[in-house]
C-alpha cells in the first residue's frame, strides 16, 4: 500500500522534510496543503460531504476538495489531480491566497497547515468517488453562511476557519462567477 507523505514546511512555506501523513497529524506539525472551492454561474459553491470511513471528520461538509501536495508537485497540479480523484471532474483553477491554521480534530489529530486556496468555475455536476466523498451539494453563499452559523458542527474545522478568516475573498469570487 502506498504510504502517503506530507511536505513539512516552515511558516514561509519552505520545505524542511517529509513525514507520513498520519504521523504529521498526530504530532500537529506544519505541512503544505490545498483547498479547492468551485463556483457555478449562479454564484453557488460546490460542497462535498466527507465519506463515512474517513479517518477524521467523517460525514462533515467541506469545500469542493482538499488534500496535500506531493513532493515536486505544485498546488495547481495537486488540486487538479485531487479534483479528478475525489469529484470526478475537471475545472480551470487559479490560486487565490494561502493562510496558516491549526485546529484540533477528532481521533486526537491536529491539522496544522499552510493551506493554498484555489478557486474555479464550472456548471458541471461531479461524479463523486464514494471512497472519498459521501455526497455533494451546490449552495448559495447566503444559505451557507446561515447554516454555518446555525449548525457549525456539520462542517470541517478547516472550512469554518477558511470562511471566518477569508469571507471577503470567497464572497468576491462567488460574485465574479455570476
């Protein structure tokens, strides 16, 4: 079985090593990651519900897809790879910004990531990979913000942080899709 490593980094995104993914999350070490947010022509965001058997945050709703870059792989290449693997789709993507966050998860794990956020636009529905994704939905910004406020427990830790810290950039990207 393929052992998945993450790229350990300093807070300036300089690579300092590799570590097995689970160990990095157990130790809460800073590593490189990415998040994709797709919008349609109605300004709706494509959300995924994580598969029930995921080792953390099962059945929680989150951004379109997210994962970790492989050694030598750009954020854009990694995002396109995982978008195809998880959601069965392709889209033009553009890196919008990055931010560092740290969040305690279930199972005694900690996400500590420098997250490269990429935006894209499509009107195509995904063909989800049931090994990765339980379900998906398109949701308006207003409905999403209301649900995040009323039911925060339904969403992943990183998605809530992303929205709390970068709502202006996300809202702007949603309106640009109209």
